[in-house]
C-alpha cells in the first residue's frame, strides 16, 4: 500500500524532475533505511541539510522518510529502479543486489584512504554494474559492531544461543555456533520481549534509539568490523544531472565523510549511556579476544570469497592493511 503511494508519488516526482532540470535546480527524493532522527540517519540528515543550504538553485533533497516509507530490505530495489532517487542504506540490507557488499564492513581503512588508493572506484563500479546506483558517499568509519545479549557468555562460543542477525554477522556468529534469525532493526525489540532471541548484532551506537536497552543485559567486547552506511543515487538520475549538480552532491558527500572522525568520541559517550542504562560489558581478552576477532575476519572474508573470488581478492587488497 505504502509502496504504491510512493510509486505514484515517484512518477509525479519524475515529472517535476524533468521540468526542474530545465530550471537548473533539481529535487531528489531521499529515503533512509533507518528511522529519521536515529543514529544511522544522522550523517544522511546532515548531508541533506548541507545540500539544501549549499545547493540552492542547483540541487535539493526532499527527505521522504525512513523504514515506514520503504521497508529496509526493499530500499535497495527501490533506488535501483528509481522509485527512490537517493537512499541512505547499508550493504547488509541489499545483499541480493551486491552480494560482495559484505566486504565494505571488513575494511580496515577509511573512506578517505579508499578514495586515495582507488578502492572507492572499485566499490563504485560494482554498485553501478550490479545495482544501477552511484556509490556517492560513506558513513560509519570508526564504529564497530558488537554482540548484545540477554544472558551471559564466558568465552567466544555461541552454541545454543539464538541471535538476531543481518549478513554483517552471519558468517562470524554461525562459525561460533549460534542459531541465527535475520530481522530488520524494527523487529528487534519485540523479538527480545518475546524471548524469541537471546541477543542481537548491532553497532556500538544506537542501542538506546529504539529502547533496546530495556531488554539488553550485556554487550560483548571487543567490537569487530567497521560500520558502512552509504549514500546511493539511482544511476539514471545521476547520469541525467548536470556537472554542477553532480559536483555539488560529491562536495556534500565528502563533507559528510569528514563527520566520520567524530565517531571515536561518540562511541565513548554511547558506551557510557549503555552502562547508565544497566548494560554490563563482557570483555573477552587474551586468546578469547584473539579467537573472536580472527573468526570475525576469516569467516567474513571467506563468505565474500565464496561469492566472487577475483573481486574478493581485489577488494581485500585495497581494504585491508
Ligand atoms: O544490524 C544491522 O541491522 C546492520 O547490519 C546494521 C548495519 C549498519 C548500521 C546499522 C545496522
């Protein structure tokens, strides 16, 4: 129902788009995979504000909404087909379209380093070829993922636990023995409340956004991987823009990417908020931490290599140190 409404609105928007292009100002319709006002829409929101402030007369973005506008696992298809012009999305939500997208969160370098060493061009090319989108920008660097639990563990063994996952944690948690259930973020709270899951994978930030702290007893440290939340522009729309419009969007994306440097500090504040909310930390150390992180890395890359060995090798060479 909502998709249908959005679709007719998109057809309408295409009409505005064409006449606006003549007027030299174009308005793109943006949707986020994450609730507006929550952590993983933060940089996207800042980007939209930056564009609307600095792109007057050139390019503007109209924020349509979050998961209530387009379900998170359908947003990839929506920006691929042009129902949405620009999406804020994580690769874990569109594995059907870019099956090697998991490599992005295995990165050990920053988007600035990836732009400098050519890795950005590889990731952009894969997105254009496989998904019909321009990989415009990247948020999430400096933020890792954790396992959050309702019952304690004593080591890197998840046997007997049912854990909510996305493709991000799939290879690692299953290698450590967990039973996995894949859900969108919007279903985590009720799954915890019903006792359907014993925990979930999630980044260092955002646990309190949707009240999950009420149902969470433990966070397992250390964190692993590097969060990826990407700006994706429908490729037909991208190609129809003027050079000035594309340059403005690229300038805004580069500005947004400088915000990634704030994550180290925000992580510390988030861990403090989690502790205040009663979430205890289980810290794996020594050989346990080693096993945790080695399994994360090795199982993660093995999954990407199983999909496309040459591309996995190319990505690993420019994403890791
Ligand atoms: O756990 C998730 O839903 C997930 O994969 C993710 C990825 C990036 C940011 C936030 C969540």
